[in-house]
C-alpha cells in the first residue's frame, strides 16, 4: 500500500488525534476516512451535486440545513 508523509498544523493534528481517540480508530484510519469523504464529494460535484448538512426531524425526514462550499474552488 502506498504511503504518504504530511505536515499538519497543530490545530488539524489535535483534531485528528481527538477524532481518532473518540471513535476508537487510528489517526491513519481517520485520515483514510477523510480522503474517502473527499473522493465522494468530488465525484458528486462533477455530477453537479453539492455536499450538504441535513437534520432528521421527528417524522424521520431529512431536512437540509446547510451546504458546504469552498472545497473545490467553485
């Protein structure tokens, strides 16, 4: 499996460590999940779709509450 070395800001490193600890995974696994999410977002963006935030209401319906912008520069 290919390997990669990255330099992270203290803020990102602290978040990654806390996320991994909270979810019982390694920082490497947390990073792989982040890249997987980025790949999904990129594929959907190429189809003209957006990455968004939803909330489930009392009727178990999903309600859009936000749209994430700025990831792909457009």
